[in-house]
């Protein structure tokens, strides 16, 4: 009896887990579609934990300085957030840069770009193109 009950509980948990993410994702898509239909941009919030040599060997002192947004491996280099978004030919435009907007954030960078809606997002009043805004904090 206990084995059967455990099997039913596990089967129910698996089914709820399997259905849950799809329901959540469908609700998210619906909310994004409604915002885009109203002309609002898709806003992506990114938190970048800066590389720090005291936690993980990141390279030289500059690359691994977790208190420097001008040299940090994960923020300032070509492979870092600011380096990648600001690279030559990038479709992203820097629209805002703020030093230490909060005590626990060294810099906030805001980028914008216009994108074509993927086929799955087209129709039903949704725009064919929309703005994506990335708000990144390091």
C-alpha cells in the first residue's frame, strides 16, 4: 500500500512538474505579447557577478579585480558584458550608463536594439518589430 501510494505521489509530482513549466511559459509569452502589442519594449534585467581573484582565478590583477568595472574580465573585456555589447558593429546602442547606482552595484549599463519578431510571436496584434532593452548591473 505504501509503495502504491508513493508511486501515485511521485507520478503526480512528475505530472505537475511536467505541466507547470509549460503553463508558466505560456503565461509569460502571453504577458510579453500583450506588452509588445501596447508598444512597450521587452526589458531584460541582467546581473553580472564580477570576476574576483579571491574567489576564482580570473587572470591578472585587473581582470580579477571584482571592484573595477574598467578592467574586470566579466564586464570590461571583449568577452565581458560591456565589451560584447559595445563591440564594433554591434547592433546594440548604449542609452544609459550610471556609476554606482546602489551600494552593491558598481555600474549599470542600459542597451537598446530593435529586433524583428520571431515567427512564433507574430500575429494577433503583435508588432512585426519591437525594441529590446537590456539593463545590466555589475
